[in-house]
C-alpha cells in the first residue's frame, strides 16, 4: 500500500460513552486526509484484521 493508493479519510476518536464523559471529560477527535497519517493507520488496521483471521 502506497500513499498514492490511499483515497481515504482517517477519523479517529478517543471517546468515553458515559454520562459523566459528556460533562466532565475532555474528549478528542482527529479527522485527516493526510497520507502520512492515513497510511500507517491503514497498515496497522490491516495487520490487526489479519491477525484475527
């Protein structure tokens, strides 16, 4: 997989789905189409998916 093969957007979040999280936590969201971020994430995801097969 090369950067030129990527036509994707990375949307990653570290979010706690509890009531207290909505009022007390500092949540974050990352959205990017930068291949320097998307490509390593895609490779890591593919490695994890392959390991589960």
